[in-house]
C-alpha cells in the first residue's frame, strides 16, 4: 500500500533497534528519508546501513534525546541531511522502572519525567514550526499499555509518569490541528527487544510467561508495530489525531 510518504523526511528518535528500528525501516520503505537516533554508535550505524542496503535513505545519529541540546542536534541533523522533518516518532529509553513505593526516590520520578515526557516536548518544539509552514505534519509518541492499565502489585514509576506524555500529545493534537498536524500516542504491549528483556527481568517476568499470558499466546512482531505507526504517519490517517492506540494483541483488560 502506498502511504504517500515519498519525499517526506522522518525522524525516529530511538530508532536503532526493536520497534523503533522496524518503524524506521518501514518509513524508509514507504519512501521517506529517515534520521534514526540511538545511544550506541555501533548499533546506530548498523541500523542505518541496513536501511540503506534495503534501498532506503537513512542517516544514523548517535545521541541522547532527553535534553534540549539533544533535541536541537537531532532536528539540525535532519535538516542538514534531508530537509525539514514532517514526521516525528518519539521512542524514549526506559530509565528504570519496578520498585516499591518507598523505594522510589524523588530523583527517580524526576528522571522518568525527563526521559518520557520532555523528549516529546523538546523534539516537537524543534520540528513543529517547519510543519506549520508546510501545513503538514505527523507526530507519534511511543508509550506503554501501562498508561491504560497501571500495574497494581508494584509501582512502575516510569510507566506511570509517562501518562503525562499522552496528555501532552492530546493537547498538542488540538492546538495544531489547524496546521494539518496530527499527534497520536501508541500504547505498546508485549514486544521483543533488548530493553524490554531488561525491564522484564527487573520486574521478575520471563518472556515466555508474558507471551503465554496474552490472548494470542505470543509477543508482537516489530513489523506489526511498524505498520500501525506508518499508517498514522500517512495521509490515509489524516483524520486520526489525539488518540492513544493500543497495539498489544488484546492483552489489556480495559475498554478505553
């Protein structure tokens, strides 16, 4: 399916592995020029090279995405390599998670806020003005099903904190609708990745146990996530905005 992304410039912040890389690959296959970022130089460069080997246009930037300086560096790299970005996917790293209430420090909460909420704010601040000038833009905030269904046995302070990013995205979707800019959040369910494995280990979960607990008895495939995000970035999803969309194989229990 042609999503009409040929000639678009996309930034996938956190796009060097897992679902982020699958999203970057899919956007490139749809004809977008992609800047992907990550913290490990070897992994970032290998990811960009894999996309280029597949015929896509990609540039890998080794950087964090958390600070205002990071956001400015990412936006400038996209402009220098391909032009003003019209697509922004924010896939933030996890700064730790499971703990008891009294074990979580103020610093833990503040760090979670910096990692999960501020990248969306800072990267959007850098890229929305050009989207407004072009009267077209797509922003996708990658989150977790935990924002829909918080864990009740122990505190997932990072996941709980990122609920704010979904609220920010909702407000942005209203403010920038007049500029033909859509803003949506993905509530990610169980997908395989090195970071997910690390988080699940910290939480005491085994990957096979998680897979067996889902209605489909499996983890999601990264290309399944990429398909949803690419659709949201396309003109075919031009009337979808302000939504928090679960991609979880039906594994959460809540209705909305």
